[in-house]
């Protein structure tokens, strides 16, 4: 078991184990969202595990950012009241979610974070705890933020790595924020990209990085009634992966079809993951598309541009919300084509990125 596995286990297990573990239901008003909470699992941890974005800050009970109102049911704390909650407020039903445990089914009154402008931008240290080579030019980094301060974000948003010389490099979070202390980044090495080459070839576990975020308006609009089309190009799969994990966490019932385009078969570096989702999730469909398959790819799937495949499957796409992530040329061509097919601009969401290329001085 790797250190990442151990961290994930510690984040999802209860802090104490009884002979007969119990589970309770939590309902959040006014949204009506519900989720289970295990015995001795904090209300905040359970909410995040099930994709419910309740506000929080320090996670140690001192800042008060996660304060909610107990409408019904019983809670307790593992010891005295947290220092961020006074007795008078507690008597009036105030609860600090990062420290509270359910002792029955409960109903909470709390706002939820569903828009990018609600997310607090933070500057944090983050330690590299795992490095996985996904193919010849993509590496996945797993970062761990401090126990006392995590990065809360909406799936689809990105962070920036702050380099020592003041430069910044932007990368999308590739995992849903169910375990917010761990952040996955999928970094593709590009010619002339000093940092991306370093990440692929020389970066070592335990390295400490400085990150800032979250940024961006590319995130899943959960309250829309329309079915969803997702189009990813190359490593644009990263934010789409986070969105899909979140959609499955919250039990989103709207149909979702992902079309992932790449040049060759190895460029679909996590191809088995969406195939697995398609087998498990009744409302999810996956279509991989290769633009330049090699003879040794033994490719039997769709070929050409991923935009062409999307329009072939959906010649009248105006009834869909469409999420796109990939190189600027792909995004610009897709926007023009989709609007030409009658898709309103407000139903098109995109993350257009270009890798920064560092040049040698002189």
C-alpha cells in the first residue's frame, strides 16, 4: 500500500471504530441534498465525500467558516466545544461541521458553494506524495495540502504552481474534491516546457511546491435540466475527469456522453477508466476518437477529429449543455461549429489552454 493509499484510507475511515458501526442520514436545507455519514465521521468529511460542497476553512475548529445551523437531530464533538464556537451560539443550534459527529439522522441549515466566485483563493504549500507515469509524455502528480488548510474547489477548476522565479504554471485539478487534502494533476511534457519536462523526468516525491487557486469558470452546472456532452482533447481529459467523478458522487441523473480525442492510442492515457465508468454508470456513454492512429494501435474505434465525431452523433446539439477542454484551436473551431448548429453561447462551457514554453536566456 502506497502513502497515497494510506492517506485516502485515513481520510475516509471514522476516527474510531465501534463493534457495530452505525450510519446516519444528513439533509441540507434549503438545497434538499442528502448524504450518509458514518459513526465518528465528521459531517464535513461526509459531505465532501458525497460531493456536497459546504463551506469550510481551517478544518480544525478555529476559524468558524464551516458553521451551520442544526435544524433537527443530535450531534456531538470529540471533547469540549471547538474554540471557534462559543457556548451561546451552540445553545442556539450553531454547529461547526469540521468537528461535529452525528448521533442521529439530522437536518442542517447551510449554504452550499456552487459558483466559482464563492470559492476562496488560497496560497498554500503542497507536498508531492505520489508520481505516476501515465504514458510517454503525461505524468500524474498527487499533492497533499496541510492538514490544517485545504484547497476547496469546484471540479473543473485549475490551480497555479508558483515557481521560485515568479513564473506560474496552470494545471487543472484532475480529481473530484471528495478528499480535498489530495489534489491530482495530469501534466503533459511539451518541447521547450522547462517545468513540464522537470515534472516528467526529475521531480521527486516529498518535493514541496507552492500552489494558488482555485481559478476558472469551467465547472459542472448541476442545476441545468439538459443532458450533457463532454469533449476532451489530449490532456484536456483532466478537468473532465474531475467533473465526471463529481457527477457520479452526487448521483447526477442527466445523461452524459464523453468524447475524448487524441492522436494515437497511447495518448488516451487513462482509456480504461471511462470505459469502466461506461460499464458501471447507466447514464454515461464514452466514445474515444483517434485522429492519427498508428498501424500498431490496432484501432477499431472512431477516427478523425473529435468535433466531427460529436457532430456526427449529435447533428442537432442545441438541446445539450456542452463542456469542452483542450487546445485553443480545438476549442475555437468547436465554438464556431456549435454556434453554427444553433447551440446558444450560454450552453457552451470550455477550458482552453496553451502550455507555456520557457526559453533559455540569451
